[in-house]
C-alpha cells in the first residue's frame, strides 16, 4: 500500500508545477520529493507525471489519480479535525467564501478575533463577488448579503443592515436631492451589476421598484461607494458600505419618504454536510463581532 508522504509529494508537485517548487513548499530536498513521487508511481505501477526538460505535466492516469489523492488527504484532514473537536478543541481546514467589499471592510477584523480564539484552525478565505457554488466548489461555508435561494444550502442569519440612498454633497449641489420616489427617475444611479430590480422601497401599496438611468454598473460595493463619493450619481447601498462616509460628510443620506429594502447578511453551508463545530463556532464569533444591532447601522434620516 502506498505511503501518505507519496500522496503529499505528488499533490505538491502538481500544485507547484515542478519538483523543485514542490520541494520548496514541503521544505524537503528535491531528491527526497523526487524519490517519494517515484516510489508512488512504482507502487501504483503507472506513470503519474510526464517529465520533460522544459515542463511537467500529468498523464491521463495522473489526472484521474489526482482527484482521488485530493479526496484522501481532505478526508484525513477532516478526520484529524473531528478528533480534535471531540477533545474539545477546534482544528483543521476551514474554507470560506465571501464578497470582496464586505470582506475588506468588516470581515478581516472579525476573522482575526476568531482565529485568535481558535489558532489551530487552518482558514482559507476566497473573496469573490460572483455567486460561488458552495456545494460544488468545495467551500465549508459562504457569506452572502442577500437572499439564499439555493435549497441545497442551510442559511443562518448573521446580521441585518439598513440600505441607504446616498449621494455626495457635490452631486446634490449640481442636481438637487430627490424628494419622492417618482423623483428617482430623473436621476442617474450607480447600480449593482449582479442583481436586477435592486432599488426596492416599501410603500403603503407594497414594494415599488425604481429604475434610474445608469451612470455606472459594477459588481463591487466599495467601487459603488467611491463612485458616489466622486459625485457620479445616487447609490443605494447597505450601511456597512457607507456608514463611515455618512458620518464623515462625504456622503449624504437622502430621504424620499419610503424605506429601502434592508440587506440581510447570511452564512450558508451545504445541506448534505452536517455543520461542523468549526462552522458553528465561526457563526457565533461573527455574530458577536458584528453585534445586534450591528455596529454599522446608523439612525435613519427620518429619525436623525
């Protein structure tokens, strides 16, 4: 039966693209990595890696075996982590996906507190504004601000956020501030590219949707905020993006007499996997860091 250090060497070579690169990653002599890879190939009686003077590539058998090898090592890591949890400690890999803007502004400090409390967790965070598929992409959990429509996921609410209609003082000086819902149609908006019908407001008759002319469409809240500060148009953003700007006066909250739809922040994990103690600990840690109500919420314009 092949040894685990052969699997480790093989995957390191695949990820690094060379034996020398794998040796650096593993902090082992190049000769040791090469020998372990050769031993694994002898035990499997097949060539996994095609070596040439210019590059290294996987054979067809190597491509097939890579999937199995990754799965074996992942199971070993998870088994080790489960034993740690049974002993009352949290350890092992934890892979999380989160939106870029929220991750930069609020997640880094919160995760610092989480890792300080659980130093044996090996956390990987993928910041991405696309909607990653947690079930298919191998994430233990994903953070999203917005509804979770995927029935394969279990969603837990972390925090809520008011959404504020804002503009820069310069924009208001040039174009005036809208006074009503109907006024929004004559203004230019900075729009979130990944979601249609995003400007929803609660009226006595139910939800109404505004569709201002687009000054900019972009899939990142920080860019939207900065565009609003620059005076490009109105923006409707969660308070966690704009609370500092409103406090500093670089942005002004606009009151049109209707409340915008709130933004809910969720953490979700695949339904077919029971929530690990690591994920549950992360949920509680993030909730404690954000607060209830969260620290980024500010009084509404009507209450100010």
